[in-house]
């Protein structure tokens, strides 16, 4: 088990490659020593620790237990700890770091991973997830602090400590006050007849989404009764991940049909992601992709900003961000409307840190998103936040309803105005790192040594960016502008037909992912032809670049 920018994530159980009391203590000891080196005022400011609902009965491990052990480690060294007394959404931890001006934050969660897993996610003083060189520094400090400190196992000691604080009540109050700054149509919210269903998929989200609706003066959403209470067994789903599609939403569809709700909002178990589905006129349910919801939220948040900022000069300081594997729709909106768009590497650790840099320069970062159903709609949280995204989506849908528009109709209107952006993303499962390495090596030596593919089936390759090696054919010096990382695989192919395809490895799962997009200029309304073209490109990508049969890759299943 290796500490990286995503912290730790592994199955709970005994042994050094699992999440357990010992590995949590060792990790926190290293993190504590690293923070001591970086902050002379650590013992004055302190850290925040949150946890989700996960528990592993056979090993005795649980998120709450791990959070208390982490708190014990810091308090034993005289460091104040703001330990949430109850389960909390992941975004509450980065919010608390900045709100209370703390040195760091820890969230014990494995997000949407299988039930046996747990994780240890770390935030820096700026409220964003850590990036290099902190990951390497913390990892080295962990190696140097393997021996548990005295009384490291005795978490009962912290209960009487003056260094232990509970931020639960304060943060609950202040967070909902802050997200209300994104509430622009309170009168519509009060009167809307639109009904919503919400599921927290056995995670932490139920209570907090209910409170968010109350803060926006929206009637509470119908909660899926079988899934609203926290349950570490996730008994009603195969995978507790709304990103997997309709299979996770079966109970939500049934409740919506029963209660006459048109829109479903689904959080993952730690409530930092959001999936949305809408009932169509045909009676079918449309589950929006992360890119589609990103297009809608980007359009909505900019529209609200524009209405409340009459000074046309202010737009020069407005920014939106998305990751390099996400749709380029924000770029198209920015080009037409006159604000700035920036692309970052994959993951909110990059978008959160870049957003903070821009905010420190006096810029307004209105929105950031990634295709993996992650949205940053509120500048108070520099990470994806499924709670604020859920209630802002509900307000957007309520507003559109007053114009007799659905989310699906508005999405088409966005594409009509800014150009269609058709995307497809999926993945293959591969448990053999050697096969993954060989697959990417083959792409880098396709027609002889150090030669990338010139075509993928009938699709001619016009550009290549390899963020593992740092090569970018579009740059004069052929060096990539975005940061590179030799520890992960990521190659982007641009095609002569305007298509883009990125292949990359996952940092937390045994997956090789791909992301494809075809962008058309405004006015090209032949969406069916664009979809057909993209389908053919995806088929060629799988056949020629992935070679699933030869490499024994397992396809994604619903």
C-alpha cells in the first residue's frame, strides 16, 4: 500500500497492504511529522478529521475507528484536532480546513469503492487535495515513523483532552449559509410543483441534501427508504456508485414513478459526486452523463452570474475549469461569452489547487467539473461536492420548469447555441500491471521504436499528447504544457475528423479508462450522424488500441 496524491485506498483487514489500525497509525504519524516540518504554528491551528459510514466487522476496522486513531496520534503530539462527532460528507472536510484556517484535513472514506475498501484522503491548508511534492514528502515521513508511538492504540485518551474539538454543529450551520450564496431563485423554489427523488445509496448524504433543500426553500426530495439510512453493507446495490448507470437507480425509478417525481438526484456514499436522471416524455428515464450535467451546470452558473453582474468588465476575471478528459463544452461557452476556460490534469486535486491560485489573484472561479460526475459549484469548497451540486441542480430544474423546459430540452439548447459535444467513456478491467504496461508500450512503439500510431482503423491521427513521457506533437518543442507523471499512463489522440480520445490508467482501481469526444461547431445539428461517427471511432479504438481479446481485458458491465 503506497501513499500518493489520492492518499491511501485499499481493502480493510490485517497486514501491511490493508487498511487497519496499524497502517492508519503509521500513516498519521508520518503525516504529523511532515506537517510539523511545514507549519511552525501547527500546534496552534490544528487539523480536521472526518469519516464516512464504512465498517468491516471481521477485522474490526471502521471509518470512525480509523478517524479516532488518527486524532489520537495528533493529540498525543499536542496538535489540536477538529474531529467530526458523526458521519459527514467528504466536502465538509475541505470546507472546514479553509473555514477554520487549519493546516490540513483528513477524510476517512473509500467513496464509491466496494464495501470492503476504505481510504485516507488528505487536504492541504489551502483546502485542496494534496499534489506533488507533498505526496512524496508524506510517504517518506511515513517510512521514517513506522514504530507506533506510546499509547497510539488508546483512542479513549482523546475524549478528555482539551485539544479535541467537534466542528459538527458549527460547520453544518456555516456550510449551508455559504452555499445559499448560490441560491438565485428563492421565490421560484418556494412555489415549484416539480418533485424530486434523492438517494444517498446507503451513504452519508440523506440528511445533508435534505438540509440543503431547506436552505434553498425547496420542498424536501422524496428519499428512497431502502437506501436513505447509512449502511456499510450497501445491501441493495452491486456497486455503490451512481456513475455505473441505471442499475444503481432501480429503487429510485420505482419511487419516482410512485410519487410522480420527474427528476432523480443520486449521491455516491460520501456525497461528493452527483448523478441525475430525468423522466422523458416517452416514459423512459434519461441518466445524464457527467459531461452533460457539466454542460448544464456550467451554462446555469454562468447565466446566474451574468444576470447579477451588470458590469461587463467583470467578465475578464471570470474562470471555469475542467479536467483534460472531460468534455470541452465549457471551452466553447467561454469562447462565445468572453470568460476564461482552463484545462487541468485529471482529478479535482488539480482543479482545486488551480482554483485557489486564481482566487488568490482576485479571479472568480465560478465552476469546475470532471466527467466522473464531480462538480465544484461553490467557491467555499475547493473539491467536488455532491450536496451543493444536488440543490443547485434542483433550483435550475425548478427555474426551467417555469419556462416549460426540461433539463433534456435545455441541454439541447446549450448544444444548439455552443455546438454539439458528443462524448462516450468506458473502461476495461485489468488486474495485471504488466499487461497494462505492455499495452501502453505498444502504443508508443506502434510502427517501430518510438513511433505512435498514424491511424486507428480508418481514422487518421493528427496529434498525440503523452502525459506519461511529456511528449506533445502540437507544441513547437514537442513538450507537453500540462504536468507529466511517469507513475501513471495517459495518452491523448486527436483525429483528423475532430475526434479526441484519451486512454489512461485509474489511480484507485484496476481499470484502463477511455474518454472520447466529437465536437461540432454551432449549426451542425445532425446529431445522429455525429453519434454514428463517434461510435465507429470507439469501436476502432477498442479493436486496434486496446485489443481486449489479445490482452485478456474484461469489459465494463452494467
